[in-house]
C-alpha cells in the first residue's frame, strides 16, 4: 500500500480507546496525527480539522503492540535441525525476514526486539531496510546474533567434525568460552550494528544435545557481557530456562530473562527484587507439541518441550503474583509470525487481567526497551503507531488475534 502523505493531517476517530497508561477504556475519542507523531488525543466533538479522517468509530483503538522476543529471520521451525542452516544462504534468510516482517506488522506488532539469528547481522540489515522504507515492517531492536558457548544452545550442533571446522563465520559469530571471549564478541556484535546483546545462559529446547536446565555460562561470564554492553548503552537479554541459569543471569545484571521455564521461587524473588523483566513465551509449548508431533519433530525436542511447558506456566502465574515485570514475548519464528497475538489469551488464562496483558505488550515492553518516550502508548509526541480491532479486547482478549487496522508512524499499512 502506498505511504500516506506525511504532510497531510490525519484525524482518527476511535469508538473505544484503550488508555494503557491510565489502565482504562474511554469512548468516542479522537487522535490527531501530524507527520509520524501523535498530535493530540481528546473527546470526539463531531468536527474535525482539514485533512484525512479515518473512521474507526465502530472499533477499539490501541497502541501498536510490541513483541520482546521475536525472530524475524529464518524459516518457521520444522522437523529438521539447525545443522540444516548450512543448506541455506544468508540471502535466502534475508528474504524470509522480509516476509516475516510484513506478517508481523500486519498482525498488529509495530515494534519488536529481535533476539537473535544464526546468520549474524541479517536482522540488522532488515532493520535498516525497514527504516529506509525499502520494505514494510516493525521498528526493530536487534541482537545481531547469539552469544553462546561452543556446542551450546545458540551454536550449530550435529555437524561432522570436518564440516564443523569450516562452518561459515556468520553461523558461529557469537561463540565464546571465557569472560574475555565474551567481552570480545560483545564488542564486535555492537560495533557491527546490533542494538542489544542476547546471551544463551542455559541449554535450549530446540537445540539438539543441550539441556534446558543446565547453565552454559557462569555468572562471571554473563556479567562480562552485561558490563561490556553497558559501555555502549546496550542491555543484555538472557535465554535461561533452568533455575540456576536464571539466577546467574539476574545476579549478573541482565535486563530480561527469556523463557524462564524452570524458574523456582528464589529465581522469581530475585527477578522482583532486581527489577529484571520476564519475557515468557507461554503459548509456544502448545504449538510445538501439536505441530511437532504431527510433523514428526525429534523425540528429544518434544520431550524437552513437555518438560518445560507446564512448569513455565506455573512459574508465570507465580511471577504475576510476585509483581515481576512481565513483557510480552512470543518466540515468533518457532510458529508463524501472523499468530503473534495468540499468546494474549494464554497470559490471561495464567493470571493476568486483559488490561495487564495489553500493557505487557505496550507500556511494559516500552520500558524494557527504554523507549517510553516514543512507543507503547497513544499520547501527544509519541510515534503514531495505532492498531484497531472490531470488538472489545477487554471483554474478549482473542480480538487481538484479529487486528483489522494498523498504522505505523502515521502510515496506514493495513485497513
């Protein structure tokens, strides 16, 4: 769809308006847009300034949603292994990113934190292409690649020894096995354009040969990443399933814990005390169990998924009650990006109110990124990132699986 004329004032009529800052819904509101920013928000008086009027008076208008654990690069997970990546070029991976970025924004997600790709820095290139207007997609904060130990959760396992020795550098860019090596790769990742760092602190469900409960970096090594990243004003997200790995990462000062599947009470208390964000992909397990069994994924992956899914949801409920900051993150790329809204219902089922679930994908995610001054709410001066749904998501949270209108930076991309 052609971009809107950024000089033409736009008035958006909202039948229901979700104020995520106040935690309330107001009726019959008007949002004015000037260029890529919100001009004002106020009651709908029935008269509008010159320019374009977008009538959403029969819909619910919300801020653009935000996914703090997305993987826009690469094909959706399947029955193969990560060793299959040697059969695909970086260019092929980039083109999957173009399609996934479009699907993501059309699902209503106008901002994502892309937390790693095996083909290093393809996410950074996609971010830059979106910002240049080459292809539509969400705003992106990018990790560039994974910081991982050799044969760890972010490495490429299962290769023959002679093939392993000649693996392209971009498939193993972030491998590090000491605190000094961690510092080196963090510097190189940030120098090459990444915005933040993703550390694989424990084994992974989807990486063959690794154990989700086993730590793969020490607290000292994770701290090296945190300290080095801080020199550049960047934060660290820690992939951590097991309780020991979670506690190592929190004590080391990471910004967020990704997954948190096997968190115990001490880990939850530590996250609450340190103000560490939890980004728990609590819909993911259902998709892996159903699709994986239908498509004959490896028994190891299915077993690890079964061992972590219910435990993760139990921990999530405890984290909600403990007041842990919970940001919305899906692990999209494991399942199709168009389905990124499906997790909302799981979050409500497991202890959040509908408003809390929406805030996790707006104000809380903006706080995680440090972008509260530009995204996450509909207020004067913020980017004009708006979505709309036909019904009331405070009554039926699954409405957010059916986004009918998307505006990003004042440009209508859907509806």
